[in-house]
C-alpha cells in the first residue's frame, strides 16, 4: 500500500502536468509540444516535492 506522502507526491505531479498541458493547448501549441512541456513540468514537480518531503522527515 502506498503511503500518504507518496500519494501526495504523485498527485502534485499529475496536477502540474495537467495544468501546464492545458495551458499550452489553450495557447495554441500542438499536442506533442504541449505534452513534452507538461511532462517536464510534472517531472520537475515530482523532484521538488520529493526533496521537500525528504527534508521534512529529517529531525
């Protein structure tokens, strides 16, 4: 079973990917370009949230 922190991390990545992809599509970008940018933003968010959570676990 996944922990709450893991679910939070995945949710943040999914939300960032969806928002950025939607904004790119609204701006008139093609599907491949919007997905590349959206997945990049989602990956960056996953790395950022993971590092923040790991820092908060340390005493």
